[in-house]
């Protein structure tokens, strides 16, 4: 079964746990409009927290990592990974079934994932929408920490 999630206006953490749950069940999860997902909280605290992550480095070798994603699709996919038991083989296999995209490139998704988002039923996630007034989108966070991306 394929699960298509439109991330526009959805809270990032709640959406990530929903996607992780379906990936663990063996479903292919496709997240579209990743740059429009929302992180709830005070904007200055959110931005400071994400800037501080960039200071974490491996002092032994810069080639080893950790790597910090600045593109919104990679940022969202990494948050889904945080909801998975990634150290177990089951979690790693589930992570391979999750893909996030900026915008909704139907032809690319069909070519790479074999999922036709026009025909697939999108997940109804009204209860995961943001209702607060202080938030930032993942696209705004990505631009602030130095991401240079464009939606195709």
C-alpha cells in the first residue's frame, strides 16, 4: 500500500511519527510539499536551536560527519528517521520506504517510487494541522541555516 502525505500546514513532529508508523507497517510513504511543513514554537528559539546544530562537528575528521541537512526535503526525511528504530534492520528497511519531495513532482515520483500521486488517495491528516499562531515553516528554517533550494 502507498501512503501519500501532503505536508502543507502539518506539524512536522506529528507528521513524522505518522509516516514512521506506516513505514514500519511496510507501506511506501511519499511526502510532498515538504517545505510547507510547520515547526511550532517561538521563531527565535527555533532558529537558534537549528543554528546551534550546525556547530556540532566531528573533530577527528570532517569527512566522517555528522551531516546537517539544509534542504527541506532532506530535513523532513531526517525527522522521520528520528521516529524510527534506525539501529535495527527493521528500522533501516522502513527508512528506505520513506521519501520526501519539495513541491509535488508527479512524474519524478512515478519514475522513482512507482507511485502515481494523482490516482493515490492522500492521507486525511486534519488533526495534525497547526492551530497556533507562532510557528515557522521548514522552508523558512532551511533558508535561515543556509539552504539554497528551489522548487521545480
